[in-house]
C-alpha cells in the first residue's frame, strides 16, 4: 500500500475516534454500565495499545508506559495477563487527559515508524496497521453503543449530541419482497481491500430459493407485537428466548416504551417519539426471531443475506457522521432493491457464528481476533447508523450473543420462495 | 402401520423402561442431582403422561389422575402450566410404586384404545404413538445418564449394574482417515420409517472434500491432553470454553481422574480404570473442540458426518442392552470404515443446532418438540452405549449445550482433504 | 445418674424419633427442600451417629459402618471432614431401611456399653449420653419442621398426620399485660437437670420495669397487618427486613394466605382455615418485629422473657404428642399468667444470640455445639407445638437467623412499664 | 445555641469535606468500587442534600435542582424514592464541578436562613443543623475509607496523599491490662453536647469484673496468627466467619500481605511496610474474634468498653488532619491507661447493635437515621485515624456488619477478671 495513503488513513481513523469522544466529559468517559461494555476512555486507550502491541513493540519501539499493556489489553491471552474486563470502570487513572497524551505519543511513534520503513518493511507492516484501523473503527461503534447504554442508566438522561431531526418520510421502498433463485452461490471475502479473517475463505454454498423483505421491520410492527401480547406468548419464542425475556422483564425493545401505537425511546440524541415507519432497533436475537414469527416470516441465514446483498449499493439508510463541526446524521433513501441495507441497523441472521469451511486464524496473537469467539453467538449483517463506512461490505460478519440488545440491531424478514 | 406391529412396539419400548428402572430403589428413583437432570421416577411418569396427553385425552379417555398433567408435563406450554423443572426431585409423591400403577393404567387404556380404533383412526393415531415411543426411548437414555450423575454425587458410589468386563481389544480399526470427495450432497431424513421433525426436510448442501478419523478419540489421547497442560492452555480453547473450564475447575472429562497415563472413572458399573484404547467419553463440546485442536484436527460439521455415515452399518461400537436377566453390554468391532459409528459415544459436531431449510414444526403442542430449542446448542451425531437401537440412523440429530458433560459424548476428528 | 433411668430415657427418646418418622415413606424421608433443612432419614442417622462418635468410638467400640462418619457428621470440624449439607437430599443410600438397621445397631452397642460400665465410668459417660438425647430431641423438632417445608413444595400437598380438630376456644387468658418490676435479676441455668452450655453461667442482669402481653399475637392481628398494608410499609420494618420481604415476595407468614379476615394455611395436618384467635406462627424475626411495631409494642429481650417466665408452669399451649397409636395434639388452656408460654410457638426476642458473661464452651468437639454460632442470630424462647417436653424450661435458648420462617415461630409483645 | 457558633461550626465542617476531596480528580470522585461504598462526589452531594431536605425545604426554601432529591437521598423512605445505591458510580452527571456549585448554593441558602431566623426559630432548627454536621462528619470518614477501597482496585495503586512518616516508637503503653471492678454501671449519652439518638437513653447495666488490654492488637500479633495457620483453623472462628473467610479467600487483613514477620499494606499514602508494633487494622469482626481467641482472650462488650473509657482523655492514637496545606497526620502517645483509645482504629465489640432500653427514634424522616439498622451488625467503639474529632466520645456507637473490612477497624482484647 502506498505510504501516503496508509498515513492518511491512519490519521483519519485516529482523529475520528477523538471527535466521537469529544462531547464526553472526563467523568462520562469513565462510565462502564455493564461488564460487556467499556468506558469511552478505555476504548480510546485500547485502540492506541493495539498499535503499540502489534506494530511498534515488535519493531523495538519503546512503550509509552510499561503499565498500559496490562490495563489496555482486551482479550489477547498470547500477549500476557490483563486487567479484568468488568473492572474497567474503576480505572480513574490514567485520566481522560492522560489517555489523550498516550494516543498522541503512539501517533508520534507510528508516524515516525511509517516514515522510516523501507518499502519492503512497509509492505510487511501494512496489513497489521490496516487491521488496527479496522479494529479502531469497530471500537468507534462500540464507544457510541456503550455510552448510549451508560447514559440510559442515569435519571438525568444525558444527551450525547443534539442533531437536526431526521424524518423517515420517503425512506421506505414501498415494501414487498425481493426474490433470489437460490442454487450454488459463492460467499465470503473475494480479495481486494481489507477484510477480517472470519470473512474468508470465499466458498460455495447451496441455497434453496428465498425472498427477503425490501424494508426492515418497522416501529409500528413491533408496537403491534407488543399490543397483541407478543412478549407473553411462548409459542412465538425460542424457549431460551422466552425465559430470558421473562427473567429480564422485557416488555419492549431496549430503551423503548410502547403505549398503544406510540413508541418513545431514549436515544443518543435525547428522549423522543419514534416514527412508526422508522426501522425498529435494539432488539435481541430472541426478540427478532419472535417478531419475525409473529409476522409470519423467519430470519434470513447469513448466506441468504450475503447472496442477496452482493452488488447492492452500500449507500442506504440512516448514518451518523462526525465532522469538525460535531456529530451529524444523514439519510439515504432508496427507491428499489433492499432498503436500509447498510445503514440504520444491523440485522440478525438465523446463522450461528461459525468458521467458514477451510477457515484458519492468523498466526500469532492477532489470530485471537475472531476464531475463539465462534460459539453461542449469532451473525449480524449490514451495518448500523453507527458503523464506519469502511465496514460496509457484503462479506462483513458481525456477531453477538442472542440476548444482546444494546447494539443497534434490527430485523429483515425472509421466507422460502414458493 | 399394522395394528399388531404397533402394539408390539408399544409393549417392547414400555417394558424396556421398566427394566431399566428395575435396579433402582424408590429412593434412587427420586434423585435429581442438577436442574437439567430428572429423577428416574419422573422419566417413568412423564413418558406415560405423553401418551395420556397427546393420544388418550384428545380421544376423550379420562385421565388417570387429574393432577398428573401438571406434575409430569416437561416443557409443553400449549397444554398448560407445569411443575418447575428444578423441583422434580421434591416429588416424593406419587411414590415409585404409584408411578408403576400409573404406567400400567395408561398401558391398559392405550391397549384398549388401539384395539378399538378402526383402520382409518388407527392410521391417524399411529404417528403420535410412534412419536411417543421415540420420545420414551430418548428418556431411556436420559434415565441412565441422569442416574449416573446422581450416583456420582454420593460418597458411597452406588453401582447401577455390575456387568461382565468388556475389553476394547480388537475394537480399533487400525486408525487413519476416511476421505469424502465433497460436492453437492443430500442430507436429512429420506422418508421411510420414523424420524423427528428436526431431521426434515431432506435437502441439498455443498461440501468441500474432507476426511473423518476412522476411530473416536481415545482415552490415551485425552490423557496426553491433560499431561501436556491442555486444560491450562487458552490457545487451544474457544474463549467461552476456557472461561467455563476455569470457572468449573475442569481438569479431566467428567467422572474421570487422570494420573500420568492412567485414567480412572466412575461408571454405571462402578469405579474402574479405563483402557487407553477405549474411546474417551463425557467431554463437553468445549473440551472436544480443544482436544481436536490439540490433535491438529477439527470437529466435523453435521453435514460432513451424515454424508460420511450414509450407507454405513449401524452395528458398531459398545452398546448396553437390557434383558429379562438384567443389564448387559456388548461390543461390535469393525475392521474398516468408521469404527464406533453408532455405539459407544455421541460425537460432537461443529454445527450449531438450527432448522433445516424449509423446516416447519408439527402443528399443535407436539410442534414444541424440537423447534423451540434451536439456539445455543450443538448437534451431536451417532449414538452412545445407552442409545436405544431404534435411534441409530444417519439423519438423527441430538443436541446439547456446549458445556454439557453428563451425556455420553466423545470426539471424532475431521480435517480438510488436501 | 441411675443406670436404669438413663437407659429408660435413652429408649424413650430413641423410640420417639422412629415414631415421628413412621408416617413417612422412604421417598418422603429423602426430601431436602432447602440447604438449611435435612431429610428425615438424615436426622435419624445423624442422631445415631452422635452416640457413635461421642460415646461409643471414644470407648473403643467399633463403628457400624466406617463411611457413616463422613455422611452423618453435621458440623463438627474437630472430628473430620463431612458431606456437604446442601447435598444431603442426594443420599439415596443408605436407604431408609438401612438407616433403621444402623439405629438398631447403635442402640445395641449403647445398651451393651451402658450395662457394662462400672458406676464411675457410667457417671463419666452420662453427661454425653444426656447431651446426645437432648440433641436428638432437637432433631425431632427439626424433623417435623423440615418435612413440613418439604411437603409444602409439593403440588399434591401431602398430609403428615390427620389429627382431631383442636379448637382455640377458651385458650386465651383474656388479654392484657403482665408487669415485671425490673431491677437486678438472675438468669441462666441454675444447676439441677440437663442444660446446654449456652444456658450457663447463671448471671446477674439489670432490667428496667416492663410488661409482657399475656397472649401471643393472634392470627387476626397478622390479618390486620396484612390488610392495612404492613408488608408494603417500610416505616414498620428494619431496613434489612424490608429488603428481605421484598426480595422474597412475602405477603403473609410462611404457609399462609390471607384474604380479608380469613387466613388459610398448609399445616402438617393438611390445608385448613386458621382460627382468628389462634396464635400466629411461621413469622420471621423481621415480620415479628414489624408486627410488634404495627401493634404499638416491641419484642421482649431474652432477659425480660426469662425473668417473667421463671416460676411459671410449663404446661401451657398447644402441643403435639406421639404415641404408639400415632400423632396426637393437645391443648392446655390457662386462666392467668402468660398463656401459651411453652407450647404453640417459639417467641422471637429482641436479643442477638451471644455468649453469657463468663461463658466457656465444653472441651473437645462437643464444644462446637453452640458457641461457634453466636453471631447473626436471634434468641427465641419458650417452645413450640413440636418441642419435646424435656426442652421446656425458662433458661432454654433457641436461636435462628432473622429471616427464618420455617420454624414454628410466633410473637409475644413487650413494652416499657410506665 | 449561639448563632455565631452554629455558623462557625457549619462553615468549618462543610469546608473540611471539600478539603478532603481536593486531592481527587473528577474521575477519582466518580469511583464506586462496591455497592456498600459511594463515590466521593456522591458523599459531597448527599451531605448538601441533607441540609436541603431536612432544614431548607421544610422552611419553604426552593430546591437548587428538583432532580437532586432523587439522586442524593441515601436511605430515607419517608422522603420519597431514590436512586439505587449500587448505581451511584454511574452518575457522571452532575459533574464534580457541578456538585461544587450545588454545595455552594446550599451553603448560601443555609447562611441566609440562619441569619434570618429569630432566636426561637433558630433554637428549633439548631438540632437538625447539628445532626446534619455530625452526619457530614460521618461521611468525611466514609469518603476516605471508600476512596481507599477504590484505589486498591487499581493496578496503578494511586496515592491519595503523601505524608511525613509516622513512627510508632513510643506509642505503646508498655502492654498489660487495665482492670474494672464491674457492678452496676451507667452507660449512654449523659446529655450536654450533641449525640445521636442511638446513644440514648443513658441507662444502667450490670457488669462482672473484667480487664481490657492497654494496647490494641498489633501488626506482629496478626502476623503470628497468619504464620501459625489462623486462617485455616476452624476452631478459632465463628462458624459463619470461617465460611466467609474461605469463600472470600482471606489470608490476611484487607490491603495487607504477610510474608513471615513482614507485613506490607496498601494505604492512602501508598504501599508501605507496616511497623510490627503498630496497631493492626482492616480486620472484620470475624477476624477480630478469631485473633482474640488465638491470643487467649475475647472481645469486650460495648458496655465494658464504655465503662472503661468514661473519663479517659480522647487525645490518643494516630489521627489524620486536613489543613489548608493539605492532609497531615499526627500521633499522640500515652504513658498509661488505654492507649490508642480514640484514634488509630475502631475496635470491634462483642455486642450486637441493638436498641438501648427505652430507645425511641426521633419523629419524622430523621428517625430513620439509626433505628432501622439494628440487626445483624456489631458495635464498634473509639474512633479511627479518619474519624473527625467531634465524634470522639465514650458513648459513640459505630456499627458495621461482621464481614466488613474496608473500615479502619482493629482489636482491643478483654478477659474476665479473676
């Protein structure tokens, strides 16, 4: 990869993280509202540590602070012990300002390294740098979903960023279904551009004919599910899903309250009433599965989704941008095809997160990136309002446990073609 | 189905349950050693209730005891509330003897019903009767695995049944691999004979070329895994598997202790030293996956297993029989092909338990039989020493959570063909 | 102590245990419905073990079964490891019949020993034998409260023993208060007759003048507490009590349901409606304290209770007897003084269970009998319907944690004298 | 009380809180490391709220922020619902700076109110103001113990305040015992000066003759307890204490590690080696009780302690001061009597925390201050290094659960006089 483009990408991604954190006070950045979320400050530090650990340290660059390896390692067993995840919210030190210093120090070392390498060495290091940037973009999305969850715990209901109102008018494609003939398809990353190891190898799979709904399931559909007793009807649910819903007292998607036809929700932009035609978000897999059954359909498999998405334009749906002037959101309506394909909300697939045939994790510690999580999780596809644009591609595999609701997750329906 | 054959099958299966319970005292039959196991007495009563609920009651036959519907319903939401599963061990009443009375009363009603129906009505009821018998055979296996677990909690180490020693000499096929060319295969129940709804529909799937190991992973392999620190090496494990192993303090398969090359285990036949060449059992999916990685291989997918098993003779491996004279075990060695294919131990597959393309659960309450469990579980294939012969077929899908160890579960290795 | 009287006491107490267990099937005797309760069979075996461990074994008498020491030790650290308490319900072996054999074998050894000792040796062993009998009588009461709790978990609501109806008519003394002048009093066991170490030494204490209610708090009082929202009024409760009540969902005393003025309860004698004037039972300390506050009073301290009870006749209240013909209950009404002083229900005192000034536990393992439990528990005084008569004395100190409800516990009010 | 003295006291106490918080960053002030601890920022806000709720609001003064009543109520049910205690660490808003604004706004209103009241009204309000100041001083001590616990969770081991080294040389009184003749004593607050309601009424109690150790149990005593296996010897412990120690993995007092004779600990002043003659701190009641037994003694009752402390000079032991120049500590050695009586460490008493005879809580919400906690806790007496001087008096009753270790708690021995 060309040195200048690599540097430019590095700067752009790294700067975006700081812009996303900018609206947060030092105290906001310390919040950890559940073990599976992390403080914003920790996201900022961990993404810097990734470059230090996997790019700089192997090339002999001295670490900024010897203690940070322990504090900011997430889950890489191969590089040593780490601070327990549920205790990240107890790290008042280093302060948010000191984390900023750490990031700048790493950036300085990275720029110096990239400038100093010859072309061969640069080619060798580039894949890890690109992995680090993709990694940081994943944490950008998590930073937003995590602070959303943390703010939702506060009776003061803090607002992350006010934004101009986005109306859903004209977003919908008119409804209906897109049919796919099935047969022997190819899925997985085809080479060309960055991809995570779990997207490979590209491989063949057999599909029966199927249909996908043009639109995501809407707020009004979920309101109907609530109104008609969906949360109390075991016949609509997976057994563990219904147990979970009862144990957790679920009566609506996370952050939402439903009263008749009206649905209100706490968002990063404050409390608001949701538009009935807006895509529903923050549903667990269990809820997505139950709502699909309620609507007489099912969830798509990940192969179905990918086969249908190949060739579609990624500019669709509701997306959040971050500029020098602050946080902005935009909406790209679609006249045909699959609406909100890559924006708005991730869609749950009926597929368990497994290795592709012939999958082999990368050598070394970065081999822990994906493979060791391939159990008990479900694949999500597409991308949400919070997903960086570099992550919008047909082969991208996101994955979460089926009870997860704090991600921006929604539903696209599928059914067998007749 | 012919009336006489149906009656004969009914009597044979029902009697076998009572024979399996015969070595157990009334107190033994009350034991429930964990929420996911059930007392032997409860298995006996629940399998009778199944016929009462789904065959007799819909045809107007009066219930033996109105209270038993509540006590002995397992998980069918559609037929009403039920006694909480973890409390089954607190049901001292009805006594073991009264459960025997209940079974006999149901048998009398069933025989009377089957004798009284005309051929059309018989044809209508037969599938549910066969489902009830297959259901009862599943509980026969559970009765054995559950009492095994319960006895293992007692410092007195009770013996379920002494048996003549079985030697593994000559069981092994000589090792090595059986290769399959892959391509477009068909899997799923093909029609003809009973099958559960989750085995259908038969459908196509694409496979890359692969190999399966002729033998199951042996006791000596697991001893080596233990000896070389496998239980303390996170790089061999799925992340959740390693957490589980540490949290539970696993250091060997369930019931086993490893000291150097020697492996001792508590079995239904008492404490004994395991033969090094015997197949290893009572491993969780997490352990199976780690051991496979330790051995440089991987677990097969369920489609790989089924494609390879089609056409193989089910008479293979170690099996437990129950005769008028008591419990016996037998061993069918194999010279070639896949050894221990259907006996000895279930094998974990790398496949999450999902619906087949086009799957539709049966209408009514029996539709709850399988579909609502299709999340967070792994498919097992083959059959164990405890599996009734009627359950040994290529399309059979067993499923358990990945941390399950109290089932008789083992490992067959797979690898990509080169 | 005279040999014959010792033997006679031994036989009487030992036989009474078996009579109490007689109505229970082998399966009933295995039930353990919570960690702090024990199976009836275990009570029978443990009380035999006590004699074996502390009387027979130290004098060289061979143990009946070497494995029973581990199984039937309750909490004596000094005599070795023991089976974990919450797993007692998993001991299907030895069977109820084998426990009977064990008891008879111990009885034979005890009779032989007591017959063989000379008077000096007899005098030496007598205190431990008497301790063993007092210990067994405590377990007789526990056997009843534990099976009550276990039966209450069964939807079949088994009946321990039918009994002739007892009416409360004429039990009450007419209400009102008995006043005590306070001052320097003496409490604690005065010597003469058996007592536990925690009742000694007798010592002085200073009391301000106080009053005790003649009667126990009645069913109608608790019904009023329920009706007027007592379970939802934090101002009536200790803070931890209110938390406990909410966490456990308490809305009435254990086993009882209140509808308006009517109170129904599940008893050892079946479901029945409680008489409004009957003493209320199965209240935790937290509830007793809240009900007393609701009634404008407080609970007595243990010194107040004992000072007032000294000299009172122990024949009062409702008591359960066990004869050759089965279980019977009797009622001894009182015209004056403190009604139901020693029968019916234990009364909670406001006193934490602590060592008396100068208390020293006995030497050896039996020193673990009482002292090590002197924290986090409350003293109860009097005795219940289930308490053996040998335990009815002014100095007797019963103790339970403040959230305990499965004992037969009630309330006597106190207030400062003006 | 004289208006000027009240105002002066108000200003002194309120300012001291801010000085104690001054070394902490905004992020430090948000830390909540366990449910029973609170963030420093919360302590600052809650103590302001107390004046607003109980002094200002009842006199019609408008609240600074209507939402703060919900956020900063601790446990007063009578004044409305409150934010759940374990979630205090999730309140990033209001920020530490905004809490400072809140405190200043309350101070302004308080000064205005106190200036405006006539003498009658002032006399009426003064007791609540004094209660508020005593309350704030309690929180000053908690602020220190809570941040100590929070900092101990950080691998960076932050230092609250460096201080000049304090040597214990000359602190000890020479050891030995002080005898008290017992008899009828009077304890409880005698009137004159502020006291909490739980210190009243003054009342008589009977004591047998006893002795108290002149010195607190030392670091070297606890080191010996560790070295000789005290943490693994059930015979030294209360049963629940030993269970707790095993469940929590205790091997030394909190924050301390023992290696042979050397004891190191993490303190508010950093990691250091403890002097062998320094009083041991951060022991739970369970450990204090076990160590006393190990040393052949027992813990004193609270009446014994108070009877012995009456008339002693409160200037003794190690105390932390806070001045304009920062945090300082001082040491007042004693030649005779009871050393470290009111400084250094609270001492556990053998007394459960109960109401005194005739105790009646104050009317209204402040009546919840003490009474509702009178169960399951143990009384501590004296005062620690962190206790404000206004709290050092013979009748003061501190109380904590017996497993508490994060308070600065130690041991003074007692024994019966012969």
